């Protein structure tokens, strides 16, 4: 069962990275300001889901955390030493 859930687990371990990436991709899409074109598009949603799952799956084979999660963890360890 864990093997079947591996893609979902991978996405869950780097949710901050994926949220920020989605925002950056939406901002990079051509369109009026920050409103993406065809924002209700099923194809766009599918691209986000597949892209996030593939990135998370590949990344999790080499690292235990996402890049932003690693930075946040490092910052909190540093702040913990200050106390």
C-alpha cells in the first residue's frame, strides 16, 4: 500500500515548494496581470497535478525534503539555537 501511495507522500513532503512553484508558474503565464488565461481549464489543472507529482517523485528519490522545506528547516534550527 505504501508503494501505491508513494507519489502522494512525495507531494506531501514538499507542499511549500509546490505551492510556491504553482504561484510562480501562474504569474509567468501570459495574460492580464496575475490572472492566468483559461484559469478554469482542466488541461491547466492536469498539467499542474502531473508536473507537481513528477517533480516530487523524482526529487524524493534523492532528498527527503523539498528545497524550500530544507531552507525552512535550516532557518528554524538556527532560530532554535538563538534561544
